[in-house]
C-alpha cells in the first residue's frame, strides 16, 4: 500500500516535469502564445477533450483572436500535443463581462 506522502510527491514531480517540458496548465500555455495586450482581454474558460475554451471581453477581441486562430493553434500544438482546437467566446474576464474601456 502506497503512502499518501509518496503519492503527493509523485504528482508534484510530474507537474514539475510537465511545466519544464512546456506542457503546463492551459492558462500557462495561453500566456506563452499571446501578447501582453491580448492577455489583458482573454482568459482560459476550460480545457476539455482537447478543446481549449477562451473567454474574451469584447467582439473586437473575439474577431482579432479568431483571425489568428490557426497560427495560435499551431503554436499550442507545438507546445502540447493534447490540444486539438481552440474556441473563443465573449464572456467574463476577472468578474467583468465586457471591456468597458476602449
């Protein structure tokens, strides 16, 4: 029977290896491919069955990121083979529904 302590250490070690190999969390992957300005207007909503869902705060950012979708997807696939698609939606960003400053 394996001790909980050993299991926790194994999980932490696996996470460290994934992060070092560039296969970290979806949020860290998104952070590595978007510009600083784009990151202010986009947040990961969920990652499920190979689909990365990203909320953006306005229709302008939805269009902007949607037009770059293929390039972004190629970068994501290079870093993590588990990503099959990226989808953008207008939604909440840090508790705010829409971008109020233009």
